């Protein structure tokens, strides 16, 4: 009888722990990227604001000239089979203007984007800090 109670108690504990572990899942990239980011080198000169409605703004300079974008995160495969995430920004005023950034780092504090040139090749790496 005591053995059956122990087995039942352990089973209930394992089920409870598994349920808790599943509820503590890591946030998705779409959840992590939402927020206000400033460029690491010049925090007062540039803000990148990503909204949860899939819009974003880039605000430049002291007077904060603003550009408006829609955004999405996509994935691609490298020749070696590695999955790489990309942030795609599309200018709302001119949908032909699109920017592709490889997401190098994305966490609660830091966002590192690598610009992907339209004709191929890698552009500038930019580091942002969450404001």
C-alpha cells in the first residue's frame, strides 16, 4: 500500500513539474524583438521602435526624422543546414523599399542585426540595446 502511494505521489510530482516547465517556455523572436532599441554607439541619435502590431519606426537625429515600416521575421537555411532568422523591414510609404537583416543576436537586452545587401553580400553589423 505504501509503495502504491509513493508511486502515485511521485507520478503527481512529475506531472506537475512537466506542466510547470511547459508553462515557462522561452519567448519567441517575435515577442523578444518588440520594444524600443537604441543604437549602441550613439544612443541619442537613433531609435528603432518595434511594435507588436508588426509596424516599426526608425527615428533619426536630434529632430527625429521618422521612417515607417512593417516587419516580419523569416528563416532561411545555410548550405550547411543551419537555420538563420531574418528581420525583413518594408517601407510603408514605398513597398518596393525592403531591407533584410540577419538576426545575429536577440535577447532581452541586445539586438544585433547584419544588413544583407540586395545583390548579395553582407553589409554593416549594428548593435542595439533595449531602452
